[in-house]
C-alpha cells in the first residue's frame, strides 16, 4: 500500500510539473503578447504627439502671418478713412475739380504751361540726329 501511495504521489507530482510548465508557458505567451501590444501603443502615442507638435508649430506660424496681414489691413483702413475725410471736405473737392477742369476760383489767376511743344521739338531733333548719323556711314 505504501508503494501505491508513493506511486500516486509521484504521478501527482509529475502532473503538477507538467501543468506548471504549461501554465508557465501560457503566462509567458501572455506577457510577451501584452508587451508587444504595449509597445505598439507607445509607438502610436509617440507618433501622435509628434504630429500634434508639428501641427501646432505650423498653426502658430500661420496665425502670426495672419495677424500681421490683419494689422496691415487695419492700418490701411485707417489711412483710407483719413483720406476720405480730407477729400470729402468742400474745399478739397473744389480744388480737385478746378485742377482737373483747369478753372480758376475767385481772385485767382490761372497759368497754363504747355510742355507738349518743347517735347515735340526734342523728339524731332533726335530723329534728325539719327538720320544724319546714318548718312555719314
């Protein structure tokens, strides 16, 4: 009987060893699988972080250029508003109209200088000089 008990104990020990090995193999597989999953997740997180950082940098650059453009447009609007105020007064409108229509106001003397005659003379002289040079050759 004692031999039977010993054999049974040995059989139990062997089955425990085999089942222990199997459980160790299963846990090792699970750990390696979980490690791979965690590494994949870390790679994804790192890649996402790099993309987000690059996008924030590009968006900040775009924001700065747009604010510069906006400020320039606001300055130009202010200048145009001032020009409108200057040109909308009656005296400035009257001055512009008199200059365009070549009219004189009360107590003013209008002097017109015609530069076209002087320019035409200069052009004719240039043409004559060219012809003279060609004849000498």
